[in-house]
């Protein structure tokens, strides 16, 4: 028979692994800041995504900086392309940013200038 000491040690090792496996992803959205009591923007959204004035969000393809030495030139070119987010992703990203990031900006020689206005795109 197996000693009770073994079972106690076995369950301890399994339960110590569970929190890391079952950890829920967090949006870390601040509804009320401590100083002014206002909503705060999630900075990771601003760093990773670009919001067009028509409400769409643009991102890079996943893995565009990873292990480039083993990828072909065509694959590296495809990874450098920008991708539009889906409607649900755009709604979520809008919730995670404040109105400051939703206003229109006019930049000199903006490469995204022709994409800011929505033309011939279904809603």
C-alpha cells in the first residue's frame, strides 16, 4: 500500500501548478483613477495598436519580430503587413481607451492618411 505521506506530497505538487494553469487573463482597465477619479487608458493597447479615424483598429501580425532567421523572405514580408481587427476586437479596444485616443490627428506625411476615411466598406 502507498503511504499517506506520498499522497499528501502528490496533491501539494499538483495544486501548486494549478494557479499558473488556471490564471485568467486580465484587461487591467482602471475605471476610477486615484487622483482624479477618471477612466484610464490601457497603455498596452496604445503601444500595440493604431486606431484609424473611421473606428477601425490596425495591428501587426503575430510573431513579426520572432525567429526571423528561420523564416523565408516571403514570410517575413507577409508578417510585416498590417491587419484590421474584427468588430468585437474594435469594440473592446475602444472600451480600453479614453476619448483622447479616439480624436482625429493630422500628421505631416501620414502613411495611413488614405485609410482614415472609410470609403466603399460595408458597416
